C-alpha cells in the first residue's frame, strides 16, 4: 500500500442531538448527507485514475453511510470492518452528553489506560484494535486504500501509518473534522508522509446546520 485516503464520517444525528459519540449508532443528518456527497465528489476527482483501490469502513451507521456515497462515486463495494469503530463508550452509548457525565468513571493514570465508562474501552485498547485491523487491511496489498472511520479512530490510523512508537504516540493527536479528507502517501524516498490533513475545502459551499 502506497497511499491511504482517510475520511472521517460526515455529520451524524448524534452531533445535533447532543448525544455521546463512540458506539452510539445514529445515521447521518441532513447536512451530513450533503457533506458525504461532497466528499464523494472530491474522492472521484482525486482517485479517478487509480487502478488498484479498495474502500473499507467502520460498520457504525454514520461511517457506513458516508462510505456508501464514496463507494458509489468510485464504483466500488465497501468492506465493513467493525474493528474500525470509534472508541467504545460502553454504557454511555445512546445517552446524552449530560447523562453520560453522571456515569463517567474517575480519571486514572496513565490516561491511555483510563476506561471512561462502565463496559467501555481505554484509548490503549482502541489503539490495539485499530492497529491490528490496519495491519490486516494493508496485507491485502491494494495500492490505495480509502478508510472511512471516526475522529479518535482516525487519529490512531494516522499514528499507525506514521509507524509512531508507543512513546512517540503519547501527547500526539490530529484534528479531524466531520467529512474531512486526509491523504497519506509513501514518497520517492520511501518515507511515510502526510500530504494533506483535515481537508474540508469541499464543504465550503454547504450551509452549516442550525
């Protein structure tokens, strides 16, 4: 694999209903559907001449729906990969953000091992899950892979791409807005590079949600 196109899912109903994210499984909002269409158009232009290409996605509805728009534009089938899900928020899934505050567990150290809610997972647990999934996906050896996932999981995908050691990953993050596109490649010197990060130019003409 020489190129990875990373897409964070478009705006979901949980964003506008003030629900927790994580494994709360809501569909795209009206704006989110328009954003996904814009992402699909951008990917059509970006990948028009790519001959070895596949698209994989988290199986949560908001990601799978975003991936479906992109796959349709690229005339591909989507492979749903549950291991690309967002950080598991356990019993907070489906709750409002205010409700979740009442069941949040005390912070523990190191923070990477903190489990924020009952039956949830720590960042470290998600990291291992996503790393293993990306290793398996990369083994299929397409030249370019489109990955549709979530904000936190997307950060881990970038860390995986850059081959950051455990110590280097501490305190390092990346901003990924809904419906953003990031492009990662291997350059002529076989270096892993970030060509663009959190690109949302394709959303410029869309109306913000009320």
